[in-house]
């Protein structure tokens, strides 16, 4: 069994993340799981589950064990980040004097190249979805259109509620990270699909939580993240040969295409729900790389072009 002291600290930590830091339930559960995972390791290896008493050598031992298990550096860094936040909380509440991870350096992670879908690939998917007008097909078309028209995250789309829609003003309210709300305008084609979907939705027998949420399964309950991933992967597998086909790649495509058409970086930051401009500037680098390639291929004075 876990020590009472550990339970007290972890419960207070989760309450702090939820109430003060305004983290989502999904995020707080991830933090809790990471800290508990380390406590289990300490219980097995050192017969001590109260991680407030752990030292850096024990943490390093945990990291090594994760590497041996084949856990990616990116995931390990996330787990250690959760633990570091927990220790910061313990220092803040004067439960411990020093954060044992204060000088920890994250493991090196290779940068993933996110290749966006082309406009042609996205249009091909949307055209294929216009052929059928049953509930599931219209819902799937709306999922793709919402992703590409707004750049919202998968969890944000899943949690959309009917009250978040403002069809008369062609906009939608999105609840982002740390429960921060933002409004995103909707283009006319998305509004048209929304109107059609709402008609089809009204014919579905509602389940327990179906009344308030916008996007439902055919059983009338709130859709879930895995279903959304399957929808995107299925349709884009037919239209694209790219290795990765996920909701995040559509978000990436939205940002890349907006910048290519001259969108303001600050405006894009607000649309994406980024907390800092640095996160949005990643897409600028992608766009510059694309422009450089076109420039080298097109400039008449470039002798290296093939």
C-alpha cells in the first residue's frame, strides 16, 4: 500500500494543478500517472514509495530502467517533467527544501519533421466525403472540415458542445489548454456542413451524454479521441502516401497553408490557441524551408537546380 503521506501530497498536487494552474483533467491525470509510476518503481527497487524522500540517483535509476524498457526519450522527458513539477510543488508548499531535479538535463530528442497534407490531398478527402449523406458520413465530413478550417486540437474537437456553436455569427467557441477559451470564425462551407449535420444529428437516439455534445457516435454518445484518429487515418490513407496521417497533421496543414497565404503570425497564434509566439513560429520555419526549395528550383541564376 502507498504511504498516507504520499497520498496526501499527490492529492494536494493534483488539486493544485486543476484549481490553480487550470490544467485539464486529461493533463492532471497524466501528471498523476507519471508520479505514481515513479513511486511504484521506488517501492520495488528501494522499498520506499514516498517519492518526496527520493534523491537524484534514484530518479536517474528510474530513467535508465525506462530506457532499458524501450521507452522513447520524448516520453521519458515528459515523465521526468511531471516529476519535476511535483517536486516544485513540494518546495512551494515547504514539504521539502530542494528539488532533486533542479539541475536535470532532458534527454536528447530528434526533431520530428511534420509533413503537412497538400491542399489537393485535403480537397480529395472532402470530395470523397460529399458523395454520401448518411449520419456517419456527414459527421466524418464535418470532422475533417472543422479540423482544416479551424486548426483546433483533437481533444478540443471531441469536447465541443452545442452551446459552443454560434452559427448566426459563423464562429465556434473552443476550450483549449488550461481551460482557456477562444473564438474561431467558420467559413461558409463549414457552416453549411454544420447545418446538414445538425439535421442528421436530430434523428439519432441520444445516449447518456449525447444531449450536450456536438459530435456523436451513431449510438448517440459523445465521440472519443480514438474514433477521431481512425476517421482521419482512414480517409487520408486513401488520398495521401504520407507516413503520418493524424488530426495533428491537419492542424499542421492548417497553419502551414494559412502562413503560405499571408496570414499574420499573431493572428495564427490566437487561432491555434498557443500560449506563446515561439510555438507558432515553428510553422514559419516550415514555410521558409518550402520557399527556399521553390526559390532554388525556380531562380534562373541558380546553377545547382536540376
